[in-house]
C-alpha cells in the first residue's frame, strides 16, 4: 500500500475509533447527570457503563471470523450501523432499562473499530510499522477520551445529554461514509496472504502459550485501566478527593491528555524499541510495576491527595499503557490469515475485563457501604482488591516468551 493511501486508510479508521472511544468514556462525564435524573445506585452506574463492554465483548469471537473472511470494510460498516442505532436509542431513553439497552447496542456497534483497523494493518502495512500504527490508533482513542470530558461538560447545559447523542449519531454517519470511500476491499481468500493458515475456529488461538500468558494481563491490568479511565476515575475524584463535577471533568480532561501523549510517544518509540531488541514482554516486565506504585499511593493517601488526586490517577493510567503493547504483539504472533481471530480473541479478554472491573467495583462498593463502611474507605478497599488482582495477573504475564 502506498504511503498516501496508507495515511487515508488510517485516518478513515481513526475517525471511527475516535467516536468509539468518545462513546465509551462519556459515561464518566455524564454520570452525575444520569444519577440525579434516574436515581442510579453505584451498581446501576457500573452496569450501565459496563453494558457497553458487555455488548462489545459478546461480538468479538464472531467478529474475528468475519474480519478474516470478509475484510474490515464490510464488517465495520455493518457494525457502525448498529452504533448509529445505539446513539439514537440512548438519546430517546426514558429509564434505566432503555439506557442499558442503548449502551449495549453502542458497544456492539463499535466493537470492530479497532480490530478492523488492526486486521487491515496486519496485511497492508509493513511489519515495522504495525506497533506504531497500533499506538497511534490508541492515541486517537485518547483524543476521543479527551473529547468526552470538558467538551461534553461544556455542551451539557447547552444541548443536554440527549442532544449530545444525536450529534454522535450524525458523526457516525460521516464515519461510515469515510470508510466506504477510503478502505479497500478485502482480497479473495484463495489469494490472500496467509490463506493457508487454519481456516476455522479459535482452538489454535486459545491453545497458544503466548496468548495464555498475556491473557490475564489483558483482562485485569489493561481492562482495569480502561475501566478506571472510562468510569471510576470520575467517582473517585468526586467521592474521595472531594472534587465538584466540573473539577472532576477537568481532571478527566487532563488525565486523557496525558494518555494521548503517552500513546503518541509509544508510537514514536516503538520502531526504535523493536530494532534494539526491546520486546513487548521486556517492556511489560519492566514498567507495569510502576502502575502498582501509583495505585498504592492513590489508595493509601486517599482524601489527603485532594487536588493532586487527578495527577496521581493520570500517572497510574500512563504507567499502565505499557500493557497495551501486548495486543499488537499477540497479533504478530500468529499467521496473517489468523490475525483477525487472534486480535479479536485478545480484545474479548480485554473488554470482558473492563466489564468485570466496572461492574465488579460497583457491586463491591455497594456491599461495603451496606456493611456500614464509610464511602471513602469503601473506595479504598475496592481499589485495593483490584490492585491485588493486577499484581497476580502481572506475575502470570512475566512467563510470556516471544514466539
């Protein structure tokens, strides 16, 4: 693929992924409004945010097969039509059930936004550019996260959360037009690169020792990062650090700016790291423990951090981004003809983890508060439980060896 065409394809995929990240993270910003309007409990809020990831995860296995068979353009356009319906349904919801249904539909609709891109890049881009393309897609996702914070907070009083989702529906239509225009058709299976790879099923993916070693890291550490970034960072700032909703939105804005810069730097550094033998496994073993230190500071200091809570939360999230290197590494560990299934299987692990952490923390918080624990201490205990699970997953990932 020529350089100009590669840029056009990247931008088309990137705009769709920008929207998917915005829709994913918007719950953290509009949570106070939804809680007040619909009288939601912590478990309701966690389920509502996690509903997106439930729908997302449920489609990952069929998605991988369809990507390998039919290609990114056809598959992504089909799913984005569902995302369009989800945005419209959310804008018209009149209760928790309607909101949850719409969030699940949104999750189903955007489930192909990253996997379609990475599957296409695996075939169309030079190998040394794959890690860079992955990091810069995540950078674009961070742009979406940034857009879900202060810009959404500013728009809420003007057009309301329902109007925001109508705007998202219109942007989804534009994204579909860009993908139909710029993304090339898939090669016929008989001539496709890697067509001789195992044609059906996921057995080879699940049995792979490399995949198995990195799966817990994806589920707990990377999934937990997304769960914190897209939901629990906001409530921590308001309930533990004492932020106002506007201050929390500002904190989330700068947290996501930090994530954007981190993924941009990963994209710049990845080709050099690959040339000099710094594999994904080495980087994970070396840098993931930094995230544990940041999380421990956040938990132990609690309300004492006050205005610094957003900074420490941002440092935790940035330190956790190294876990994202596992995803493209898994894709490159399999033949090109199996890449869609390998990437989608790993994405299933990640987003099942996001759902588990988002809803699980909400349930745990409600249980702890029901037992009489003050809200601040309930948050600290729940986050400590998550931190313990993260350490165990990291220890398993340390066994991964480059195929």
